[in-house]
C-alpha cells in the first residue's frame, strides 16, 4: 500500500515517481487470501517447529510493479539506478528517508482532506531500512512442498485494483485518485 499511496501523491503533484536502485530489486508480495489459506493449510499439513515463508511465485520486483502503478494512476515511473542510489546511501539514508517523507506525508494528508477521508491507517511513511539495496524477498518454496498452492501467485493490475477498491469502500483511500 505505501507504493500505491505514494503513486497517488505523485499523480496529484504531476511528477514522475522514481525509485531507488533499479527494476530488478525484489519485493515479494502475497495476497491476503493466500496468507489465510496458507495458515489453514499449515494447521493441517505443516510440520511442527518448521518455518514456512510466503512469497509470490512470480518473483515480483520493482520493474514488474511500475507498469501497474503507471496504468492505475496515469503516472510515469523510473529508477535512480545504482550510482545515484549508492550516493544517497553514502550521504545518509536517514536524510533520504526524511526527505521522501517530507515530500509525501503532507500531500497525502491534503489529498485525504480534499476527498473527505477523515481517518485512515494508510500512510506513505517510509522507514529508512526500507530504502537500502536489500531485496524484500524470501524463499517461499518450503510451503509448496506441503502441497500448498497459491490462488493468486502473481501480482496483477486487477488484484492491485481490488486492494484499492477495498480501501476506497472502507473510506480509507480517496476514490477519485484512480
């Protein structure tokens, strides 16, 4: 959701949304229905004491998410690349995170006020740790060995839209931003 919220901010600002690092940085995702199904499946089929990670089977990365953001929000996306991103790391990632949060938090708050979203748990706030060149991915193969199958093995525009629609319906995301 932070990427979706930030995309809404960039739409309102009329600016290109750029990510640190490059398109190949992994950011695994898991649909909430698959999380629930996996818990139920493991309660019956899991081996006690074992660890089972959940991760989409499509190896989602920044590059595969950007076309979805572009299509849903009508924005342009891009990447700063390794050189600029390493410079940001050298300067102080804490400052980079503070700058990003300064850029995104007030516009998000303004968008919520403008569109009469009075309370929301959604935020574009980014912790410094999320900005480093660390893939947000895990090995999710162990659960597959128990016979578990994902109902939603790949992030699609329809699934992202479904998530947005959920938050719009609950009044926590402005409906007119997509």
